[in-house]
C-alpha cells in the first residue's frame, strides 16, 4: 500500500486541491485533501509534485498507433498499439476493426480475443462492413454489404462488444436487434439515414452514434438527418473526435450544449500513423497519406481516414477550450466506461482499479499507472 502526495485529484464531482491518493495493490484505497488529514500507515508518502491526477482514459474507438494496427492476426502487433496508447494515458481500450472480408474480420477478432484474456484490450469494435457506400469514408466500398442475418452471426462473438451499422440498409434494424440480443452495443454510423431512420435505429436498441458528424449526412436546417437525430435522442452516446481537424472546436461546443457532458465520449479513431512521421500508411486495405497530423485517403476522394489523435490530446483540447477538468474526465473516462458496463474503471473512486494519469500544468502526460503499477 502506497500513499502519494499530489497537486490535485479529479473525482467525478470535484477537484481536490493539495491532495493525496492511496493505492492498495491494484485498487484505489482512499484519497482526499491534505488539509483534512492523511492516512497514517507507517510509511512515508511519496511526493509526486504539483501534478493533476485524472482517471485513466477509456477509448472506445481506436484502430492503431505507433506504426501498428489492430487489423491484424499478429497479437504482438496489436499489443504494440495498446502499449503506445497506454503511454498517452489510455488504460482501457476498445480495438476497432475497419471493413474487411468476413473471414478476415473473424480471424482478426480471434487474435484480439487472446489479448482480451490478458486484459490488454477490453473488447472489439467492428466498424464495418455494414455501412453505407454513400458515407463509407476510409472503408473499402467493394467490401461493404447489407447486414444480413447470417453475415452478422458470422462476425459476432463474445469478444465483439460493439458493431457500427447504417440503420437504413436492408435488414439494418433487424441487425441492430441481433447485435443487442447477442450482448453487444449497436452503434449508428457511416450512414446516409434520414432523421426518422436514425431514430428507428435507436428504437431497435442502438445506443451509440459513431464519431458524430463524421461519416454522416450533414445537418441541414430543413433536413436534420442523422446528426440532428443523434443530438436530440437521449438514448444515444455521441462519440466525438476532438482533434480540431475532424470537428471545428465550435462544433464540439454545439454538441456539448445540445447533448450535455453525460452523453459525449471523447474518442481518438486513431490509425497506425499516430505518433509517426509524415508519410504513407494504410488503414485496412486502403493507402493513407499523413501530413502534419492529418490523415487522408491517398487515392480517390481524399477523405479524412481516421486520425492521429491520442486521448491525452483530446482531453487537453477539451480543457483548453473551456471544459472543466471534471467534465473533461467524464467525457474521456467515466461516460464511455459506464456505457459498456466497465464499472471498475473510468473514475477515481474507492475500490476502483488504480488507473491513474498524472498531468503537468499544460496537461501533458507525466506518468501513467494501470492496475496499481506504473507503466514504463
């Protein structure tokens, strides 16, 4: 058991200044303000300096990073992705797969299932192939398909925790029900749906909107479409890529004002080029050019192709735009964790897993703890 003196601790409801936090094994034992007393456990507390301690980030949508991808059958490559993002404070991650053949998705999921057993990833997100060709983004159009019952059943497994579906597709609503009945989360995205079709997707059981605004027919004041439905429907968690490229910061403010902090999850949608120099990379079968942090398809539409964002930057962008530390932590950790029933992580509370991120005065990561152990 170790007690740490820190600058401040961000809890679900408050920021505790001149604080301490005590870790017992893998868990948080207690925390508080030094002015209110510290535990006397017979050991000298460790002084970590004037750092801000936030809960480990929970990223429910990421494809790769550090030059590696989750779209692989090599578990060591997938481990490299998780380790890269852990260094940026992501202590719980969903491994997202882009569109591929059904057989390839099954093989990639089986590889990632091994990492789930080791606690490296928390689950698999299938972002394709059940998407609209009109809003395919960085998904190979020739591999997209309607979510027919047997095809959905083929790619579902215990490892799959979320599937993105365009609700307007043939069998789309039945597929959403099929995913939910299998115990996974159905997400609505890469969609050309009308407002009514998007609501029908939520009626069928979908609870997430995949990267709000991106991969969706745009909002219009006479045709609100999927964006308007997602903002209005309180049943939907809204993923937001807060990198200043996918969304203007003012658009993020609009989403916050419309939906509230409890319905927004910061995500990265990061691809393999995250943390790497400018150059050509790939996402799934498609080639991507990265220049100054912006990833775009190398051929054809030159659409944005994933991001090079990390969760610490998404968090910092939120705080620097005026979001409170408590609310930024909720969007980066608590809300996504609760959406998937991961109640042992996502916030600094007694008895929860000791996943902690230490930030300096500029909100840059200084140190990361996962399950009570400091990461190298």
